[in-house]
């Protein structure tokens, strides 16, 4: 395997009973790129994410991360490998502050023993100071200073999305999995998310694997795109190449039309309610 390939999938197949959710999907994610999975609902994109996260086990096929097979990696151990993930539906502790949520993202780096934490020994104190230092760096990077001590339950939806992104960054990942980062965001918030994703790649050097429906965001930040439909690969290439592919157009629209009309209505969940 080439040294510039961070994640490699070969002939991934997943069956749920008689349903073929993913069918012989292969791709490589290169270090330092934004690689995006697109496709209609039910195309198998999130299933691929769940395979990488260890939530699902492939029926057949292989996944390698940094050249090592992931077949035997337990879900709780994936973060320790340097893989972090956000979710389409925000998964935060609503009755904890932003700072407390971000500190949870440091758990993979905590080396102290239970008794050291209970008695807050010198070792535990130093570990706490280091964790807070790393968290404050992420808070500064994503400009969350104003929300540091705010309960998540009191935050606007768009800020919560950034907080979940921040918690993932606190694990210091090499590979960041973003599951529909623009879901529920308005146009301005989506533009901000594009800005953060670009900075995560360019300034932090983190590789990004993203599932996204918003083709405007995909075009702005993606180096390469893989289009899926009904669990299979339709096309792979630059955003422009994939968007102009006849099979991709037909999968989205059922007819050969321009994909520029694919952008979803910009309504937050609260507005929709």
C-alpha cells in the first residue's frame, strides 16, 4: 500500500438479511485530502461510515487504516487509532457546558489511573492541565470562546454543530469523519462550515472523509468525490467530473439535468418545526 494512502477499502459488501446495503465498494483516502461520499438517500454512504467506525462488520471485503487491517478493531478502540467522527444527528451532552463536552474528547489521551483521578494526585493534575490546554486550543481555533461555559442545551443549532466538530478535533485525529456537516444549517452557517473544513485540512493537516448532500459545500471543499447509488459506486473523481457524470445526474434527478438544483432548502430543524 502506498504511504500516502491513509484509508483503503476493497470490495466492501454488507448484507442485512436479504438487503444488500453496500455492494463491492472500493476506494482509497489519501493523506491530507477531503474525500466526500455523495448519493441519494439509501445509497449506502452512512453504512460505509459505520463500517469504518466499527459499528458494522462487513459481510465481505477489507478495510485498512495506515496499512493495518481494521477487521478486529472494536468500536470503542477506533478513536484511539486516530479516527474521530461527527454525526448527522448531533450527539452532545446537553446539560454539560461546551468546555465539559470538549474535555470528554480528550479521554483517549488520558493515561491516569482511577485512584489518581479520585485523589487528584500530581499526575492527575498535570494530565488535567494538559487536557485543558489542548481543549482551549480547539476553542480558539473554532472561535468558541464566547460559548465556553454555556450549557449545550442553550446553544443555537448551528453552534452545536461546531461544538460537535470541536469535540472530534479534541481527540487529535489523523482522519476526521464528518457525517453531513451542513445538515440543518442555513446558507451562512454552511459557508462557515466550509471555512472550518478547509482550515482543518490546510492548517491542521487532518484528512477528512465526509458524507454530504449539499453540492455547494462538496464543490468548495472536496479534493475528490465518490458517488454512490443503491450501495454501489457510480463515479469517482473531482467534484466537477462527478457532478457531470450522466449516471450521477440520473441517480439524483432521474433525468439528465444540471446538478446545480440539488441544493436542499436552507431550513434548520427548529425552523422546520
